[in-house]
């Protein structure tokens, strides 16, 4: 890696985002061949604040929780406790009778039977027919908003069962749509193991990987390390505080009722790099074996039916990554045609991001990992992810 070009990365984000007040900060960690090539922290824990971020800063990683939950499912798969073709109703019986939207209105929907039952694989690839209320796309997500799906007052099990009684946006396996699918997977982990999800994560993943600053909430002795989170209004352009830093946080200062398997974790850049490095090394890190290298190889294939891409298979306008030339594996996106992505990289690159503009990717061909973090919602506000990829690949010498 070219040291001069790597050093230009924080300079780019400082000039284009921090100096103009678009972002409070930017954290970046890049490794190649398992060795850290670049680590930088610029900006503060609050807009206009004086406390600098650093390796100890804790970020809300939102949907970067999804690869962790998907990994948990594959750990259970390796133990023979489930199959990907198993119907979801095998673990949550309410899913035996799900119906699909077939017209009408949100108050009087016309429903039909799905073409087949929803499977574990459908959940892992976001082809289940479930949706997200924030998509603002059609009547099915409007029903989620009306029924308050995902309210922090619900447990994970309550949310999973509630969605079984709401209309699917499409028959399982026929489309790609970003959704609460991974939350249902988290509920299934709890059903199979008899453990609450946070306990399973700590015992089986975070503990062995020494991810000591990652959890669904931030302990009292660490809470002052949680930075503030902001939100930009797309119509007014105004950036406002979404969740305060430290103990004033409304969502992370105590253990939540809902262990949000699709978007609830907080973590540090270094912790998440350990998670990604474990995957790059075939499921093991520092003597801790989490999964088999063949399972990781299987996870990073495109599992969308017929080798389709997210763009080709989805009507959804929202995704955490570019969807051209990109399929979906078990827990994250997978580049299937690097030319279609319109920027350098490698086929087979595995990645995902979070709502507050966190992002990671693993490029097995180049043995490259990058983790990026700030705290601004939504993640689509600025093209920071693509810009980071441009800058990182430009820094490869050989």
C-alpha cells in the first residue's frame, strides 16, 4: 500500500466533509494481509465539540449488526441445528399462515396465499417478502408504520411474531427487498439456543474475538465513549441531533427491551475490524475458531435466485450499498460484476453498512479490509462509501 496515498484519505474527508460542517468526524481503518495499513481519526464526538474521536470511540453501527446475526445462524447451521431450506414456521409457527398483499387498501387489503413457505434462506437474502416501515414505498410498509413494527417497547420475539400477521410485499423468493428479515433470524437464534441474543453474541462471537466494546447497549463504565448521532433532513437540508452522546443517549445507555438483530449494535472501528478479519482468515482469529473456512466461502457467494443482482431483482429504492453489479450473500452484499459497479475493486467483495453512515468491506482477492465510521443518518446522504473505496484502491501499489 502506498503510504502517501493512504495519508491523503483523512485529508480528503477533512476538506470535503468536516471543514464544511457536513460531518462531525470520520474514523477509517484499512488492513491488507491482516496487517493494519492505515488508521485515522479526525473530528469530534459532537458537532462543534472539542473532544476528539479515537480508537475508543463507540459508534452506533445499525445494520452492520446484520452480518453478525447471519454469522450466528451459520454457526447453528454448522452444528446441524437448522437447514437453509427449512421453513421459518418450523421455528416460529405463526409463519405457517402468512399471506401476501394482492391489492385493496391498507385498511382493507386483499390477500392471497404465498407461492411457497418462507425459508431461512429467504430471510438471509432479503427475499422473504417482509419489509421495513421506513421505506415509504407501498401499502405494505405503510401497514408496518401503522402497526408500529419495531418499536423499542417490543421484544425481538414479539416483533417477529407480529410481522407474521401482516401482509408480505411479495411471495418469498420472487423479489429482493431490504427488510426486517434479519430480525426474524435473531428470533430464531433465540428459539434454537434458548438464549437471549445478546448472551449468545457475547458467549459465542464477541468474547472469543475479544470484541469487548460491542453490544446492544453501552455499559456505564464505557458510556462516555459513545459519540452523538445526527440526522439530515432531505427536504430542508438541516442537520439536527438524533441521539445525544454519552449517558444522555436515549437508546444505548441501558439494556434495551428489543435486542434488534438487524440494527441494534454499537461498536468501535477496531472491534468491527476484528470481526471482518476473522472472516477474511476463514473463520478464525487469534486461536478462536468461529466458523469453518468452507462456511465463510459459502456465505460470500451470490445466493440470489438465478444469480440475479439486487438491482435486477428488487423494486426497493433503498439498500446500504450500490446495487449495480452486486448480488447478495448470507449476511452481506457480494460483487458479481466489478465493471457494473463503475469503480475499481474485485469480484467477490463482501460488504454492508449501517444507517448512521458506517461501512465495511472485505476483498478476499486483495486480502483487504476497510472499516469506516461517522454518525449521520441516513447513510445515503453523501457518497462517502464509494469515495473511500476509490481512495483505498488507488493506494494499492502491487
